[in-house]
C-alpha cells in the first residue's frame, strides 16, 4: 500500500512539472502589432495573454532608465520634435546617453510605423521610462483583476559602446536594478543580456537576481557556458540555432530554454513539441493556444 501511495505521489509531482505553463513573452511588448517598447505595445501584449513582457533598456544623460532597444534615435521609426523624420545621417548624433530624458520624450517613434511589420498600428508614442512602464502595467492588471505577469528586461550593452552610448557595466546594472527593486519582487523579473560582462557582474554582485544568457552565435551550449563561467537560470538562443538535442542538454544542465524571436506558428509548435519552456515573439496573438508537452 505504501509503495502504491509513494508511486502515485511521484507521478503527480512529475505531471505537475511537465504541465508548468508555457512562458509566452511579448517581444518589445508586441512589436508586430504596436510600436516597439511602447506603452501601447505592452498593453496590447497583455490583451493577447502574454505571461512575460520582454523589453530593452538604455540610459540617458541624466541617468534615467528608458525602455528602448537602441541607444540612438533610429531613422527607420523616429520623428524629431519638429515632426520631421530622423535621417540616416542624423542617427549617430542622436545619442540617448547624451540627452536628458526631457529631450528624449520629444521624439515620436510610433506614428510612422515600421516597414518590417506591416500589421503594426501607427500610433504616436515616445520612449517611456522603465518606472512608468512597470507602474502602468501593474495598475492595469490590478484595476482589471488580471493575473500578474513577469518582466524579462534586457540590458542593451555592447563592450565597444562603454562610455559612448552607455555607462560601464556596474553603473548600468545598478541603475536598472534600483528602478526594478522599488516596484517588483525578485520572482517577477529576469535580467538578460548578450553582453556576458553584464551577466558576470550581476552573478557576482547580485546573486539573487535571475539571469538570462542571450545567444546569437553558433558556438554551442558548452562553449557559451564556459565563456560565461556559470549556469544562468535561462539559456535564450536565436531559435534558428536551436535543435532538439540542444534543448535536452540545456535542461540537463538545469536551465530553462526560451528562444527568440519566433513569429511563425509552425516554428512555435515545433519548438514547443521539442520541449522549450517558452518563446519570445513579436506576435503574441499567434501564440494563443500553445501548450507545452503533457499540458
């Protein structure tokens, strides 16, 4: 009898683990549907039922943490305060790290849309502060009695850009964490980066923070982990690079695997069948109804 009860208990635990919900992350909010990294994009992602909001942050001259993928105003999506489009030649001079936020907020990076994403709704919008994004999302969830979501926050760091379009790794990391910790508990956010210097710094200085290694190379899991020097909570590769055997290896090493940026439904279904723990997508509406194995 005791053996049967123990076996049943183990089966229940096994099923519970297998049926952990798939993590659907809205890339830059919902970039395929609304202007990237904007309040409208995050609100649309919530409407589409994401479990995590994925976003990027940069730093201004006055040390504000701004939600933006690029540390420069892009000619492809941004208009100047006078309404004229940013030109390609002007991009390099419009360095957010050399602007106070009062200047940054004058640029409209939504009205022109994005030629790469024809479904994106053209909406006038400025680059928001991280503090405002979190506050508005949390207020919305509370007011509408919706479940909590998590935040996957990328520190946009490139070694060649230290002290050019961004601060040094330690300052950058602490500025971001100071904003987050005033508003979220450790279980509600992850910090991700392609810059292993960021991850190494945080692993040493803030070991309680959940870290995500972003991968865009084909070196392989073992080589990338050796370069990183520790095991992060999540291994997040470009989905094209990911094979079933990689997923199995990542799991064996105790990490979750959440690939980016998966926009085709068939690719989503294939990756879920192969055992990923979540996906990052520009189109969270296309991910509706996805279930992980055994769920």
